[in-house]
C-alpha cells in the first residue's frame, strides 16, 4: 500500500528559519505539506482570513524581481492576520549604499517577527538568519535553493497523484542555474520520488554525485514513463557566457510541444515554476493544455506559504480546523 503525506505521523516543527530543503528531514517536509493541506481549506471559505498570526509582523525583502513568490507571501501573511511590509531593494536605502545587515538591524528595531528574503547571491538568507532574532524564510537565493517553490510543487504532485513516493519526475531545462531544480531534487528524493534530470550538457551541473538522480541529455527519454514533467526556464541572468547556441535550437532539442507530450503517459502532469518563456521551453498548447497544472501550482503556493509562515512563527504543529 502506498503511504501518503496525510497518513504519516509527524513530529513538531523545531526550526526558527526555513532556508532550504537540503537540511530538512522527510518528516519536516511532510509536516509542512500536511499543514498546507489544512490552510488550503481556508482559501476556499467565503471569509478567507484566520487570526493565527495576529500581532506578528512579516517583512518581504526582495533584491530580485518576483511576481508569484512575493505576492503569495504577502497574501499568505494577510490571510493569517499578520502585518506585512514590502521592501524592494531598488527603492530602499540599500540603493544608497546601506549594507543588507544594517537594513536587517533597522528592521529588527521595529521588532519584526519574520523576514522573507530573495537575493541574487547564494547564502545571503543563511547569513541573515545567523545574525537575526527574526525568523528568516529563503524566497530564492541565487542558483542555490527556492524551498517554498519546491514545497508547492510537491504539494501539487501529492494532491494530483495521491502520493510522491515511487513517482517518476523529470526535470527538464537549465538545471545548472536553477534553485528550483535543487530544492525539488532534495525534497522529492527524500519523499521517495525517482528524479531524472534532462538538459543540454552545458546546462547540467558538473558534480552530481550526491544528487541521487538519473541524468539524460535526450528529452524523449526524459518524457518516456514520467508521471511529472517539470520544465525550467533558461536563466540568462545567471549565465556568464552563452551556453546554448540559440533559443530556436534549444526549443528544437528540449522544448515540450504537443507532439512530444503525446509520446508520454496520458495523465502526465506538466509543471513550471514560472515565469514561462512560451515557445522556448514550453509551447502554449502544452502550457494551457489539459495536462498542465501550472496555475494550480500558483494557487497551492498560497497554502504552502501560509503553512511556512505559521510554522516558523512558532506555532509548531498542524492546526486543527477549530483552532484556525
Ligand atoms: N516561481 C517563482 O519564483 O516566480 P517569481 O519569480 O515570480 O516569484
């Protein structure tokens, strides 16, 4: 019999921060997914608000552009009745030369409880977490990790397939520069999925010994037998040189179109963290087609981020419906 996330008894949340899935145990991941399941129901009520984080203050501190992550953390905080402040680096005193640490110290002077941070350099959220009394949530650090994206991806897979254990998940695209790929590999393999990585050799990480994944450079092989196809954008902003000859060639060799999709399992899930480059990694007919769960990923991101805010704020265990 297959074990689902809901079946597993989980221990309490003991961490101040959420920095990555590398350091989380399978049980901690299950606790977040289980808590998100409870919060998912809140978003379906006519009054979509609970008092769980009343009196807490959350700061969104974003050094890179974002649509989905920043918005869903803001909405998640509001649905939990927390106060939320949005700070974009370009319009803050960071643009006048203030260091990140001084910015954080000034935020702490307001007694903020949670700092959600996205930064272009790997490790910045970790450095802030070590210095700050506030809880820190990594909303994406360079090419390193994007834990809440992988958690919402896992939540969506669990919801659609009823399980994660034993599923074949193929991640296709710019693996080398993708924090989404890294977080998904750590999370999915801990929950027992079999992960295949596919992309041009120039976009594959050099050292994959401890990744516990299969690697192929042939997209047809990655599609065959997959239960989930996770497409990734080419991250030009993180490449120091041009690593693919042209987007047209990339599309021909690795893009997911209707013809390729038809060779896969009929019920394969098509996922993408966004933003999509339509006509490059994914044709519109597939992005908007019946196998696509891309917008459901965005919906589930809200429940997952409510769960993460709730847990790091010290609530520590999945809420019952009555408590909420
Ligand atoms: N998936 C993701 O992180 O999207 P944003 O860059 O819009 O937040």
